[in-house]
């Protein structure tokens, strides 16, 4: 997939360093205390094992990775008993945010979900990104057990 000189393609092990740099830059812009950012950052990084368990894809311009997203291929159930894949993460280089890259990555995720013959997309949205996902037609899931469920989960039928 290519648009405006940006190519969406599967990630490979040679991309991991660049992917994790994009994740770090993006996470450091979140409205969280600096200490929290430093503590959680390593848990967001991808490694070679993740390449085996997630569908990780990147937005690249020439040889530079400027965005990354991943889908967990373990199907879940969501409202209405629809099957859903979890958008495990989506990160855009802050210098390139609000330029359509997130939209391209989300569209690619939806295409992959259709290929997997799954009904819906689900995403645990970081507070700073809620407006983006709402604008893309995702609806907030009801939280049945606040002690066990992530508060900001959104979903969308795509299959």
C-alpha cells in the first residue's frame, strides 16, 4: 500500500531498531509524568519474538520508518458476540503526526482484519489518542468490570 510517497509494508527484524525509536518518540509526547514514561517505555518495545506473534507493519518513506502498528492475531469477542482482532499498538513519529499516516495504518489494519475474516477491530486507546479513534468511527466499549478491564477500549465493525 502506498500513498503520498509512504509505503505500508510488513515489518522485519531489520526494522526493530527504527520501530522502537518511533515508539519512544511517540510515547514521550504522552501526557504522563516523566517517571511513568521511563518505567513503561520498555514494555512497549517490539522484539524478534513479537514479529512471530503479531502482525507488525510499518509506514515507511524512502528508507525511514515513520509509523508502526500491530495486530494481535488471537481473536476476541466483542459486543454482539462479534469476532475481533486487537490493534495492539499504533505509533507515529511526532514530527509526522496529523499528516494521514495514522489513517493509512488504521486502514491497513482493517484490510488485514477482513483478510482474516474477522468482524471487528478493538483497540485499547491511550487517552491522548481518543479523538483520533472516535473520528475514525470507533465506539467506546462498555466497561463491565472496572477492576479488570481497560477503561478506554474502542471498537468498530470492519468485516
